[in-house]
C-alpha cells in the first residue's frame, strides 16, 4: 500500500467523522438520523422510488431499508403507494409533512456541510462536490438547489 492510498483513506475518514459530528446533532430527532434524512431527500428527488431502488442507490441493506422506511412511515414523513406502472411494486412517496421536515432542516444541513468543507474556498467546494459525486457514481442528494426546490414546492 502506498502512502498516497493510506493518506486518501485517512482524509476521507476524517472528513466523514467531521461531517457526522457537525450534522449528527442537527438530525438527532429525525427518524434514523442522517440515514433517514438522506433517504427522504432521495425520495424527494423526482420519480417516487421503490424500497429496493432506494436501498441500491444509498447502499443500504434491503432488510435495513424496510425498517428505515417503516420508521419514516410511522413518523408520517413518507407513504408506501402502489406503483401505477407495476402493481407488484410500491413506491415511496414523501408526504407534505416529510417535505416540511426536509425544508426545515435544509439550511442546517447545508451549514454543516459548509463547516465540514471550511478549509476550502467556495470555488473549491463546488469542484470538490462535483468530483466526489462523480467518483461515487451518484448525483447530488442534498444541495442548496435541492433545498430551494423543496421550498418552492411548498409555496405552491
């Protein structure tokens, strides 16, 4: 193993721990904390996903995803609805309470993300986010733009 690889892993670990320490307290009352919040953000991204699609996208075991969705349903944040395209499948759909919950926390999560990346200037943060999303093979799940979309939808 080269020093570059070891340093890369250590840096990722430090960054993740820093983020968790800052955002964790802000999401402590949300069902399943960060995991529940990010799952609901993913649900709000567009076409209502199935539990299996959410599990695959977020890298969560399918059995654990069932419990996570159960908790979000119990909190009134999402509903399981029949998929009109496939009656065998159920879609996960955010409720108005779920949209309100994300909207209420968006700014706090954005602040936590900015604090985590405090060593970077604004331009570097944008580049870092793009590269991280590309390397991870995902699109943005939580961004200031996503917050704006949620807030705009709530105003309609």
